[in-house]
């Protein structure tokens, strides 16, 4: 008797890495998911709680209020925006909408761990292009990796886990180099934290590039990670394909209401992001003083290229109540958290010399 067999690509998906949420009173600081340490923006919790009172009803499947709010916020048409259950979902939807089995998905490596999983789940072939030694995207090599079978290229900027960002000029040149029949998804999960010369202005590139998708999220700067809501901005035909393959009623009543309310609090959002960027500067200065080499991180996390010392550093962090993410023999990714957590990280770096 033969049992049901998943596709080989599905069997090859590695077990996910997960850290349990810190139990109240455990004294642990969670610095492994790049979460926002702040509570919801002012007024958002009240709106979400009121929406929870409507949980016996399905959410608006068309997400009309959210799309109108996003379109107004971004200055685009409502048919250029699409929401999802966290922006991670878009990578699955892009593969589903654009790839036949065996078609190729190109991305840098190491980058966000969801990309190879989304490709495998959709039976697409993964093409990983190594980052430069500085942890930056090698966009020339990525453009050169595009073949007749390539349907999707993903640019993660700032990159998770290296925190390095692509410039506007670099992205514009890349879009000119990649054929228009290939979807270019730019994962801007950490967009709000970027402080560099010539930052990407993705919305300005959309009119010229009907194959460009900007993938964004409410999970990081907006602090709604637990509600699962992300959005993408693209030309209407791409948006329509993404909407077509979305599981129905994905964005809950509470998530829709909280996302709309969050968009109304831009000044409070920017103040918090600025405070986190200030903490990031302080962490970079502290770690650099202890002898670690860091480039200028652009997200709400730092990357410590510790190589064979990564696991040991993460264990020492745990001893100090910090849960960080180690990639064995590569490095550690550490979220910028509460000032006390950041202090402990700086102290640890000094102790480890
Ligand atoms: C956190 C993160 C996301 C967002 O995930 P959500 O599903 O929206 O919570 C997307 N891309 C990258 C690179 C990330 O680090």
C-alpha cells in the first residue's frame, strides 16, 4: 500500500527555526525576530479591541477600507495595492501566480529564509546568488543569473540578515538590466529604518516598470507583527494576479482595522522609528568600540559577522537574557530592542572582546 507522497521539493523544506515568545516575567529580551519593542501606536489597540467585537462576522474580503487608506497614504490608485497575511505570504503568492514547476526564482544568499521555502512550496527552482563579502547584493551577478526560465527575482533591501541596503541608482540600473517579463519583487520590510544616501524611492520607479512589486509590512516599524498584515504596491495587472491567488478572507477583522488606524498615526510612528535608529547608532558605536566590524546597518537589527564564534556568542547572549539569532559559522543577527537590551548587548560585546 502506498501512502500519499508530498512533492520532493516539499519534503526537502528544512524544519523552521522558531523561538518561543518570552514568557511574562522570564526577564528575557527577544532580539531574534526583529520585532518592534513598542506597544501599538496610540489609539490602535482601542480600534483593534472594538473590531474584535465583530469577530462573528467575516472580514471584508475585498479589503476596501484598507486599500483606500493605503492608496491615499502612498498616492497610488486602489488597484495598485494588495494586502496579505504578513508580507511573507507574497513570496508564496508570487511563485504561485508566475511560476510553472521548474521555473526559476533568483535571490541573493543569505537573505530572508522565507524565499527558498516559498519557491519550494510552489515547485519552482531556487537560484541563490552569493552576497558580496560585505553582505551586499551583487546585483550584476543577479542580473546575469536570469535565464529563459526565470520568472521572479527578489531583492531584499535592507537585507535580512546583513542589514545592508541597495541604493536607488543601483536598483534603477538593475531594473533596466532585467527583462520586463521577469517580476522583480523588492522586499522593503525595513524601509522605514533606512538612513543612507540615495535611498530607494520605489514608488517613483513603478510607472516605468510594470514588472516591479514593492513588498512591505506592518510587522516591523508599525509594530503589528502579531496581527499578520503586509501589503504590496505594483502595476494593476500584477496586483490583480496577487489578489487572485490570495487565500480568501486572509486579513482578519482585527488586522484590517488596526492597519487602517496605524496609517493615521504617521508622526508617532516616525518618532518611534527615529528613537530606534538612535538606539541603532548607539549599538553600532558600542560594538565598534569593542573591536567588532560593522558596516552601517539600515534595518532595526545589526549583523555581527562572527563566523565560527557565532554559536558561542549567541549562547553567551542567552546567559545575559538576550535571545538573538545565530547562523552557525556565519554570524549573529540581533534586533535593536529596548535600551536595556541594547545595553546588555554592548556589555556582552565588550566582555567577549
Ligand atoms: C520580517 C520580514 C518580513 C515581514 O514578515 P511579515 O510576514 O510581514 O511579518 C518580510 N521580509 C523580510 C526580509 C523580513 O525580515
